[in-house]
C-alpha cells in the first residue's frame, strides 16, 4: 500500500476542469477505474477550458526527500511508474496542445516538479539496490566489470558479458587489445601534459577575470 503524501487531486486530477452551470468546478478525470484511452479523450476534451490560465494546482508533492526514505522500495516503484509517469504524460500532452493553439500553458513549472520527484525516487531506489548489492556480492555496480587500458593508453570501464564460447576460442574477443604498447607511452605523457596545461590556462584566465571584476566593482560580492 502506498503511503505517500499525495494531494486530494490524485483521484480527481485537475488537468481537464469543466465549469458547471452553478459556477463550481468539476474534474472530468475521476479515479483510475476507466480505460487509458477514455481518460486521454477526457483530457483532450477538457484542454480548451484550462489552456491560457496562469496557474493550476499540482497533483503530487514529493518535495521532502526525508519522507521518501521511510517508504518501501516496491511502493516507490509503483508510485513512480503509475502516478508520476501518468502525470508527466498528461503535462506533456497539455504542453503540446498549448503550443499548437499558441496559448500559455497553465503552471509550466509542474513539469520540472514532476521530473525532480521522479529523479529523487529513482535515486532512493538505486541507493538501496547498491547497498544491498555491496552487502551480498561486494560489487559496486549492477553489471560487473573492471578498469582496462586500450591501445592508446586510455583507461575505460569494461563491462563483463556472457559469451557462448570461452575467451580463448572467441575470435572476436581475441582481436580486442586490452593493453598499451611501449611505443605509445611517450604520446600518453604528451596527452597528460596537454590536459594539465589547458587546465592551468583555464584557472589562470578565471583568476584574471576575478581581478578585473574586483577592480571594476568595489563590493566583495562581485562574482561571475
């Protein structure tokens, strides 16, 4: 059971608000018992009534990340897949319809809020999976691998995968070279020197800009 703090608009979203005869507002999307196609049709029919507004009420509130840590991972996945993803799809539909009709989208910041909530939920689930994997297998990443060098002397993360034959019988794998020849070592040193030189050049330029700003503006708060 999902115990997230969701506003009352969860079961009656306000994406398609239709005015009643008595002046009250009624949402055309009730609880998610009807089909997805019927819900989409109701949203599209109700779009002309909300397009052009400056602000509307948002559906979810997952702003406090401390409230997410007390939930179960399965509930977090359900909330992320069924609630936030549905709201994001509706918001993108409203945004596209607003562009087509050349009117202002009501509360465009809701898309950023939904994306931020989804990122926080994914971060919590990933953190729990990484901690469980470290306890069980000791692997830092979900797919095992190791750091290797290529023929140009560059380090890269090689991810392991299954092969139908052993490595010494695999012709494609044996054509790959996971080592650096000796004649590449001088060029690796030159590449490192070039990287350090460009880094020092950027830092020197940043210091010069700070000096110019401190001369132009006497206040200490003058920053780029």
